[in-house]
């Protein structure tokens, strides 16, 4: 799932409509949303991993989940903001 949304995000970022001022503003707003989500998720994971047994598989899964969620938020925000404006 992460690979699919990564490809979608790359396509959205490099579309011709993303190169004008309106497209850059949309990408900027979506990036703000995904950055806020990243900060919140990292804090939640840091507090959660403090109370459970940690190994490299758990940490790897947590990092992959955070990456997937942030990528999905960025791609969905770009699509929503394009529909709105």
C-alpha cells in the first residue's frame, strides 16, 4: 500500500498543473497537513513504544506505518484541495 501511494504522490507532485502558482500553493498546504500529522504520529509512537517491548521489527513496522499514513494524507490533501480550488 505504501508503494502505491508513493507512486500516486510522485505523480501528483510532478504533474504539469503542480508547476504553476496555484499548484505550488496546493502542495504547500498539503505538506503542512502531512507535517502536522507526522509530528503527532511520531509523538504518539514515542509514547507508545515507551510502554511496550521494543525490537527492530516493531520499530520498523511503526516507521513504515507512519510513512504510509503521512503519504496518504499528503496525496488525499492534494486531491481534495485541487477539487476545492
